[in-house]
C-alpha cells in the first residue's frame, strides 16, 4: 500500500520547474510540437527563443492523433540544449508495459517533468488505420508514475535499483460543461498524484475564476491557465468549429476581424488574458502554434519581462516544503511590494 499523501517521496526536488512550483512562483510554460520528420532544427530554434522566458517547454505527444516524432526523443533533444522539457505522455498508443518503459527511459535521459494524458481519439488524426490502446487513462497513469516514484512497478514489485523522481502533472478543462464531472475528475487526478495542472485553452475567464474559487480552492498544487494565440478571425472561427468545449466570444472575433493587423491584435488579446490569469491562478501555459517565437513579446506586453528567481530549496526540510501554499492574495501583495 502506498501512503495517502501523493507527494513525491524524496526530500528535495530535482527539476527547476518543480523548484519554481514549490517556491510559489508564477509559472510560465509553453508548448512546442515535435517535427513530423527526423529534423529537429526548427523545433530547437523555436524552443531556444523561449529560453529564460518560460520555466519549461511542453513537448506534445501525438496531439490530435497526428503522427510526429516521439515526445520523449524530442524532450531529450531539448534537454541536451539546456532547455527544461515537460514530456507529455498519452495512453492512447501504449499499454502499461510500454508506459513504464517510456517513463523509465525518460528518467534515464534526465527528463524529470511529465504531463499524463489520456490522448486524443485516433479518428481525429492522420493515421486512420491505427488502433488505439487505452490500457490505462490519465488518472491511472498518474497512479503508475506515483508507483515508480515509490520504487514499485505496476505489479507492486520493487524496482531493482532505486525509485525514480518524476514530477507529474495533469490536464484540466475548467470549461467542462459538467461541473460535477469536472470536480470529480480534478479531485481524482490530485489524489492520484498530480503535482501541477495545465488547462486547455481558456476563453471564459469568469468560468476560470469560478473553477479556482469553488473547485481548486483547497488544492495546494499550481494551476496554469491555457493561453492561445489567435492569429485572425478565421483562426478563431476554425477553433470554434473544431475544438470541443471552446467557444471564442463574438467580441474577440470581431476585434480580430476589424484589426488592420490581426496577428498583432491577437497578441494583445493573449497578453490581456495573461494579465487576467495572474489574478486568478498560479501560472499560464502558452500555446502559439507555429508562432512560438512571438511568446516572449506576448509576455512583455503582459508585463512579464523575466522569470522570477527560483530560491534554492536544497536546504529546506521536507516539512517546510509541504507547508508551501499558493495563496492568491499573498502573491498579489508580494508583487505590489
């Protein structure tokens, strides 16, 4: 039996992203897709432009069920470049044997941050003949990661050498139409060992505020709001048609349609959303598909010009680490002072 406390059973964190999370910093992450071929140069170029502006870079894992390079391989490439990755791992394409193999492999490659996902359905992607696996789903994957962190495999057998140290996160959608379902899913993921949460694209910040006040209020794990760069009115309309659960408001679409430079207007909108998120949650997850190079400028427009310095936590006692909480009012007072 594992302890009821899902915290990683090691006194001190091993990733810079984890240190920032436990220090209570306002977290900034961004998403980069692996290439569809074997050339990683463009991916690395995009990620390099985020250096010093984000705490970590998410590497997607077959997002929308589209074939791309392995997230683990792409994450390892970024780590070689000195960029801290968050390796997304989806259950769609792996059974529990393969998931354990990839988690151990990621750890051996120095990857410490993992986002546990169920995975998009195969029918949404470009490999129609593929067969989904779904041996596990995201909650059970989080439980599996927790097992490995305690030095046990999926069958409760001890690992022969030592436990791993993986900082596991989960996805959350505050705009889920079922409020009770959202609350149940969030609680399950937290109890399964999620140490941070990244949200889907947020278009309704009143809904996000309600989520933070009513569901995430008792959670001491950071929630990062998903901020998406809209490039044009046409882009926003495409999202409304094709992304379930997302409805870009008409006034946002009209702003983009009326703008002489829609892309610049989209950057302003994204910056406004980052500012709104600063008052509501503990971080932002930036998504700017094929224009990741614009993320630093969006952060500048939002007043986030550099990352907070992460204080050393290597000398903190575990009890002190466990007392760290993400209190919104305290963070705002600190920022004002």
